């Protein structure tokens, strides 16, 4: 078989480690009986990838392997699929849970790609495995299946609603989200349509210019952030060890966000958290988002409006703060997954054995982020999903377990109630969004009743 290779990465991740993982995968490919085409270099920007696409166009290939070496958005993968018009497979790498930075975040890239390819009805195969562990039979299935057809599993029809669910629906109908900036390019998971959203639940969205928000934040006086800073000094360790100028800028974002919430009577925010917060402003909005979410004005990163909707719904059902997080690793052998999102989990989710720590963003190296492992306990997972262009409620349950911090920032290890291998397959084969919301406790029954009131089918993962 003639196989074209495109290895995708981003320079904001651990490029040296990425190259090591790529080299290991190429060593494996060279042991197979297939002919490999392409430069096999790590492609760190769109232009490099487009140049490689043009080279591979000239070859009569049977199959394309996109090696998802680090996280990337889905735009390049969609370009590869549409330009080369060959069967494609995505190979993503797990990474060790060593309490350090998330060095590759390749699973999230695979997740993002699966959503975009699903929306565009492009079939693909996939594998989430380190090259050292791949068996020949599994690899041959990967390159010969050429499918990942749309799942035939029937979504559950919700049970009857309830008075409590109807009251929640009525309350949600009057809620409002402030959307600050636009979602990043290649993040189809964060797209929304106001008319479609209004038809679902009545939640309104106001568009807010990000530059205006950043300018307002710059104009916050230092004395206005003193109460928050003094409180953090008592509750967070290591706050004096981060860059103090950048810390002040970060806390000004928190103050500006609070003022905006009060002026606009917003119930949640969907905000563009990168790159402008770092490149144009100079401070992270992760800790401000955590503080706001803890105060039950949830914040969805990457301007994910449906993520904010999900948070609001789960918050109303549970009465507790809700963490909108990425699933960044699933280990079938260990029977666990990892939730992680920079450093913006609500602080009440911190493992009580650990004091939260002030830290910096793993990629952008600016404060303020919080760092702590998530506490032990039963959690409910939920997402209002638009995978395959159809609205549905995604539900799951599991138990956060008492494990060391798997990655820097706010993260935790979970045992899913469902079989871990099936959870992994459901996330990718259903093309789900890369953000899912979690809160503590078992809220499946009331969420199912609310799904009935909202006329949403349910996908249990």
C-alpha cells in the first residue's frame, strides 16, 4: 500500500518531545511492508502543511495517515481530507501522566478533528496509541478500514419530564450569555447559531468586542483589585512567585469581567481566552474565569457558546459550580480518563488535602492560573452537543479518584461508569465536542427529565 504521511504539530507545545514521538512512529512505519511517502517532518504551521499537501497530490496514494503529534485545530485536517480526496486515518499519541505540563495534548486534537470531519460527512479511521504498543493486526485494521462510519447506535428517547424540570426550563429561558470575541479558527466545536439556540432553550447571546473588553481591563485601577488579591494571598500558595505585573493584569481581567456581568446582567460568559489575552494584553484569564465560575457565573473558554449553555443548565440542575473541561487522555488499560483545562476549575473542586497553588499557563507562561487536583467523588458529565449537526444531550457519570495531579493546572483522574474503551470510542465516533461540563453528584435523572422538556434526544457515553 502507498501511504502518505502528514505529521501535524504546534510550536506552543513541547516540540522536542513531539519530534521524539514522531521519530518513534516513523520507526514503526518503516517496519511495515508499506511504501511511505512525504517528508515525514513535523509540520508546525498551516503553510508547511499546505506545501506538503501539494507534494502528496502528485503521488498515486492509497491512504493518508495524519499523525496528530500535538494538539492542532481542525482546519488543516479538513484541508487535507478535501484536497487529497483519499481515505484518511488519524494517529494520535497518549502521553505520560507525570504531573508536568501537557506536552502534546494530541487526544484533544483528535477529538476536535472528529467533530469537524463528522460535520462535513467525511469518514476516517483513527488510532490512539503509542508506536511502541501498536500490534501489526491493529495497524492493518487502521489503514484498511477506511470508514469510521456514522454510528448506528440509536439515541435514547428521554423519559417523561417533571415539574422540577419544567421550572428549570422556564428559568433557563430568561438567561443571557455575554460572548467576548470570536472562537478560534478551526474550532467548529465552538460554533453556534442564535436562532437555533433560541429555539432550543431561549438563551440569548450578546456579542461583545474583545478589544473593548481588554481596553476596559487595562483601565481598571490597581486599588480596585486589592480585595481580590488580598483574598488570594490567604487562600492560594506561591502567589508571590509569579510575575507580579502580569498577575495584576490578570486580576484586572477579573474585575472587568465582574463589572461587565453586573452592567449587562449576564448569567454566563463565552470568552476568547487566547491568544489575545496573552499576545495583546499580557495576562491570563484562567483564574478570573475560575473565580467567576465559582460565583456561579460560569465561563466557557474559546468562546464556546454551547459550552456556556451546558454550564448554565448543569449548574441549574445541580445547584453547584460547573467545570467546562477537556478530556485530554483515556487509558483503557488503567480504566481511567483525565479531565484538564489549563488552571480554571472552580476552586471548590480542589482536593481538600491540597492547598491550591498559583501558577502560569503551560504554553504561554503567564499568570494567573490555579493548580490543584480535583477532589474525589461522584461526578456527572454533560454536554449540549451539535455533533453531526444535530442537537442532543450527552450524558455520562463516573467517580473522580484520589490520584496525584496528572498534569499541571487543574486536572483530575476519573473512573467512568461505562466501559472505558466504549467511552473512548463514543467520543470519537460520535464526533463530540472537545469541551464537556462536570459537576459533583449524580444528576442523571433530573437531566434526563430536562432533556424531555427541551425535546432533546440523549446520548449516553
